[in-house]
């Protein structure tokens, strides 16, 4: 069903694009037909004017000779109408002069249908009161218009089909990121609801059981301890969600400064010392004698190191091993944290930083938000991830930042 959403969106986009093109196409074709028809009429009027100017004087009754124009032009027919409205044909094969043209004061040139054929008529008055009429068939102009209309009708299906298919393909491609974002939003909402509901359910159950029957002081203390543990877990989830919400809102970044990554790593290692002892995990810290400064917000780098170190400790064996190293090259400062746990399968690395995503059969009770926060920090500070296997079979996660260029930096 989910695949149908972008399909319907693409169909709507393709249909709208095709309809819009059809409207524009019709307007353009009508405009071209209008321009061509006007041009052909103007050319016919010009030829009639020229023929009338070149005709013998109105006082003669001599038949007008043919060939008063180009050989490719349509034939021009002449009629002479006396002052008493007596019509005399001046051209062989000329049709009858339409009676409606005989009324004096009519507008010329004008188009009149004679025997189901359109003719363009013009007239000039003579000094003796007679008039000379000239007419040219508009069959050629009608033929040109018919060709244009036929061409437009032939081209339109191919054009509309091409536009529809192209717009459909583009619409599918454009809808995919939107659908992916929508799907991830739905998954995020569902996962967040689940993660928040779990500790709330535990808290409600513990309180209900404690109120249902009388317990000893130790029993109440155990119940309160479980409630406290779940409350702390709930608070961590809420804090992480609030942090990500603020990040998604794209607030102005905090004031950046030069941060020493090695110092941050050591401070974080000292903070996690009790946890390392409780899990029997040995931590190796490998610093650098060179400057390990980067341009970033100190609280963001502290959050990043804390997330990576906590993640490594939770996934290390017990007793186990965790290594944290800071290396410096000519252009980069690299932080690496590795463990001896089960590692990260290659198939899982593509979704490693998705919110609420946890590796199958992974140890630990995290909500799957830590690495999403870490990734947000890395992207914002222009860092680059490297995920690999550690020397002891576990996971190795590295972040590399460009070294700042300033006068006080040492190499």
C-alpha cells in the first residue's frame, strides 16, 4: 500500500502537467492559426489592390487579360458593375458576383462564400459611376490552415504522451524522498510512542502493585527503585527527543570556538570511570602530542564523545576492552572509539544513524537515539564518519574533522 502513495502523487503531477501543456498547446496553435490566417488575408488583399491598380480604366469594357500576377498566385477574377448595377464578367470562368456585394457603401475587402468556396473581394469605383470588382479564391489559405490543424492533431498525441510519461517519471523520482521522509516520520512517531509507553507502563504497574497489597519497607524500597530507574530512562528519552527536535528546527548554531578533541576525550573518560569499573571494561586512551583542535561548539563535541564512549562500553564484553584514540594528520583531526563486542554487521551500517534503529540482537537498553544525535553533531560540525571493525573483532567508529586554518595552529 505504501508504494501506491508516490504512484498516485506521480499520476496527479503527470496529469496536471499534461493538462497545463494541453491548454498552452491549444492557445499556441490557435495563435499560430490566427497569425497565419491574417497573414494570408493580408497577402490576398495586397494582390487584389495591385491587380485593381493595374487594371484598365473603368470606362473601358475590354476584358481584363489573365496573368496579372505571379504564376503561382491564385487566379484573380474581375467583374464590372455599371452605375445601374449591371454586372459584366471580365474574366473567363469567373463565378457569379454575389448580389450582396452590389449595395453601395459596403466595406471592402471582405470575405464572401460563393458556391461553397470562400473568396476575398475588393472593389474600386470609377469616375463614370461604375465599379470594378476583383476576387481571389481563399482555397489555398484554407488548405494551409487545414495542414496546420492536421499537423497539430498529429503531433499533439505524441507530445502529450511524452510529457505525461516524462512528468510521471519525474514525479515518481520527486515523490520518493517525500515518501521516504513521510515513512520515516511515521516510523519515528510509532517508535517514540513505543519507547515512551514502555517505562510508563512499568511505572504504572509497579505503583499499582505497591498500592494493591501491604509490603515491607524493603518491598516498597525495591518498588520505588524500579520506578526511579524507569523514570530516569523516560527522562533520558525525553531529553534526547527534545534535543533532536531543537536540531530539526534548525536554530542558529551555538557559538563555535577552538575545541581540543583530546582534552574532551580525556574529560569524558574520567566521567565514565565508575561505569567502566562496574562493567569490568578496560579503557585505553591514546592521545596526540600535536594540536587536536577543531572549530566546533564544546557542548556538542562533549555530547558526541559521550554517546560514542557509552555505546562502546555497553556493547563491549565483560570483562572487556574499549579504546579511544585521537590522531592528527596534515589536514584532519580524527577521533576513534573501538570495542571488543560483536561489531556492526555490514548490512546494518546503512541505517546505523536512523532514529530508534537498533541492531538485531544488540545488547544494551538504549532507545536508539544516541547515534542519531551523534550523527547530527558530526554533520553540523562538518565531520566525516568511518565505520569499520576493530582490531579485536568489535566495532570501530571514527569521526574526522578538518583542521582549522589559523595563525595559532601548530603542526
